[in-house]
C-alpha cells in the first residue's frame, strides 16, 4: 500500500497492541510510526485510507 503524506488513515489494531482504532495522517505514520506500516504489511494491523 502506498502511503500519502497528506491523507488521513484509519489504523485498526485488531486486538494487537491493546486493540482499538486511531486516525493518523500519512506524514505522521511515515515519520513517527514505521512499525505500524510494517505490521500492516504483515497483516497484524488493518490500515485504510479515509480520504
């Protein structure tokens, strides 16, 4: 999945890392949370573009 810096993404932890949902901008994901992108690639976390 390609991450765009200006888009908003919904991060669904699906029971990992305490579960729950966050909404994070692409720039913040790329700069501060590379582990979320890696976990989404592995299928542990669901990452979807909101807009």
